[in-house]
C-alpha cells in the first residue's frame, strides 16, 4: 500500500496544479505538493508533501536511483 501512495505522490508532483518547487533554508530545492489544511479553516495553513527519499533539484546527481542522489 505504501508503494502505491509514493507512486501516486510522484505522479501528482509532475501533473498537479498544486505542485511547486520548495527551496529549503540550506538552498536545496525539491518538488512538493502544497495543499490547504482543511482541519483549521480560520487560518491560512498549508500542508507540504515531499517524498522522504527524493532527488534534490539543484545538486549533482550521484546515481540513477532516488536514494543515491
């Protein structure tokens, strides 16, 4: 089941209109989904989804697999 969720998240990172590039405080860039937090409608909180093992966009790629780079 978790493999299916990761696959769905990666497809959403490519095709969703809510997909953006997040720049972390150390300068690394990752693709992420930014969704509204529907549990607290009074606030403008967002939920950011980034795959745990993902490729950094602005670093040199080390290998062909996600966890190597």
